C-alpha cells in the first residue's frame, strides 16, 4: 500500500495506487482522487479507466489531470484548483512517485494565494522538494 503523504489538512500525495488502495483512501477521509499519470506511462499499473471505475464504485470523485514530460500548464493548474475546491473531504493526488502531484498542488496553492515559503515547508515535511518549481510558485503567488 502506498504511503499517503499529507501536504495540507485536505491534500495527500502518493505514488501510484492500486485498486485495493482506494478503500484505504476512503477510510482516510478521501473523497476525491486525482490521477496525475498519463495512461500508458507504466502499462503494468492500473490505468485511468480502472481507477475511475473503482473510485466511482467506492463513492469517490475521480479527476484525471495527467502531467507528462512537457511540464505544467495553466489549464492543469486550474483543474487542480477546481478539484481542491470541489473536494468535500480530503483529496488524494497520485503519480509515479508523488512528485508531480506535490508540484501540481504547490502551483495550485500558490495561484490560490498561499505563501510559497509555507508551501515549500509543507512539501518538505511530506518528503517532497518543490525547489525546482519555486520561481513558478513565486510568479503565480504574485499575480
């Protein structure tokens, strides 16, 4: 079972989840699962349709926001903001290692007005280094 790492009171990040992990997520108060992995990135991992079906069967919301090698777009950041605002409980975002998910959370949080220093510290406490995207966080927070 993956280690759900708390980025905030309402957001977890995790490495790739398996179908059986969805019940554990629900027990942890998760109401929304955000998939930050593109389908086909790891053909042996559960793909989007399988995770969506299992999440829906468990009564959870499912939001695909795949992040590929091209980086983060405004549309992806805005989709994460919408998912965070729409979650009626905790949100679990996952990717291969949790790093892309933590980066997307950090960018969305900065765009929503959170302090980049506080975001950086919260990410570090969860085991994620968001320093590679710090300039983008600062830019988003200044808007």
